[in-house]
């Protein structure tokens, strides 16, 4: 930042403190959600942000809206009776966040579904309180116009990173962390944690909340849900009360070797780029496989080809275990359904089988819904999938015992 711009920002902060409605340094109103307005001040960052509209794939993901149900038909069995059995696509880039939530065939229970889809939503929540979450989706959707953008993560007065998602602020305070004293390095992960996490809607208010009260690993989240008596739906074939995991990227990453080494989300997904004499942070939030030299080269001596080979080594093995675990859970569903139809089946063992199935499918989904195919934390991902397979097999065997087999 030039000396002139630093002076202008200081003036803007002073004017804002004095009650000014428009910030002199940037010309941005406090609730400006349109990324194009920010792009006039930061054209290189904005240019990279627009790349989020590109649709391209990687070996195990990408931003093409391919149907996961077509890629892995067994998902329809795991998600039977709930909206993900109707539509489950690979996510497109952040610039499509608002468009895609409006277009999805999945039923949208309330305005809560907009929470991580628009830069305009945090301002509405701040103005209207938790009542916003319970508004009908269509009514709330008509009031927002911008996708995920600059305002979600930056203060328009100072451009500093900041948290705008109330659910994350609440979760951090419950952990004993002060959201107002976070370092810039912490924020380089936590601004992503506003959305790239597991979350649920509180049944009474539809308020978005994070299940981190007992910790951030899968067993901690499971214990929280169990003590709350929470379920997303009851599987129509097995009769199991199940949880649909969202996308726990931050939870999986936080216990990884990269996190322990001080690496943040931004270090890999928002590398520093150069254009001419200018150096800036990329705002193309994509797989580091597309920017290996910039994303990984600062820390790793290997060539981009060697790094890619290592990533794919991990992802291929995770994908194989994901399928094994998924099919093991399908077998558990089928066994429980069959046992429930047997006259005189042992109800205690049936209940035990359903409890094991709940644990097994939650762990499968913890890795399946997470968007790195295990790479954010390879040993944890493989450990969790191993647990899922074991628990699903136990559920299947317990169901067979319940039926007297």
C-alpha cells in the first residue's frame, strides 16, 4: 500500500469514527456488497476474483457442476429420504454462490440457506437479528443481489480482514477466543471458517450454528449432536436418525501437519502473484493443483509435477476408501431394513444396529463432504474412514443377529 493510500485510509477511519456514512478513502459505503465497486480500488485482486467464474475440473473435484449422484449411484441409497438424494452436484466457484442456491432442486427450509451465499446477508442479520434466519427463503432471496465477495471478509473502511458471520463469532467465544483480538495470520484461516465448516440450523429459530462446543474433531461433533438429540432426517429404509455433514474443511485441516506448521488456508488457496511490478494476493479461490508453483513452491523444494503426484497419491487412496465405506454403509442399511421386517426380530439389537449405522455414516460423510478428498489431513481422513468401515460392518452383523441369523 502506498503512503498516499495509507494516509487516505487513516482519514477514512477517523471520519467513520466521527459518524461519517461514506468512507472518504475508499468511497465504499459500510455495507457495499458489490465486488465491482471494490474492484475499482483493487483491480488486480478483482481480476483474479472474476476467475472464480471459470469452470474446470481436477482429478477429484474442481468447479464443474457434475452430478455426484451419477458418479457414485450408491449415494442415492445413503441419502434416501432427504434432498441430497434428489440433487448433489460439485460446487461451482464463489461467484455462482447466490445463483446456485436459488437454482438447486433441493428444498430450502428458510433464509438460513443464504447465510454463506451472499455478501449482503451479514448486514441483514446485523440489522434484523436472528429473526432473519426464519424468513421464507424466497422472500429473503429477493432482498440480496451479490454473491460471496469482498465484504464477507474485509472491512470496507480499512480493508483489514474481519469476521462477518455471527455463527463463527459465537463459536469462537464458546472456545474462549476473543474474535476482536485475532491476529492477521489467524484470520487468514478464520475468514474461510465462516463457511467452510460443518454447521446446523437450530430447530426452533433456524439460526445457523456450529457444533464445536465439545471440540472440532468428528467424535466431538458427534457427541454434541447426540447430546442435543439432533437429527437431519430419518432414513426411510433403516429407520436410523442421521446427520448430513456439510463441508468440514476447517475442522479436518485444524489438526493437520500443515496447520501445526502455521500454514493458513490463504497460503495455499490465495497465493501471492505478480503482474508487472505489482505483487498481490490472488482471490481466485480454487484448488492449489491449478497454481502449484505459487501455492506450494514457497515451502516445498519439489517440482510442481512431483507435488501433484504426491497430492494424487493421497487423494486416490482416500477415494478408494470412501467408496468402500460408502458401500459398507449401504450394506448396513439393507441388513437393518431386512431385519426390521422379520417377525420377532430383537428390538434391542435393532436399536444397537441403528446406533452403529448413525456413527458409521456420519464418519463417511465427514470425509465425503469435505472438499479435499482427504488431502487437508491425510492420516485423519483415513483414520475416520477406517472407523466408518468398521462401524458399518458391526451394524450389518448386529442387524443379522437381530434377525436371528
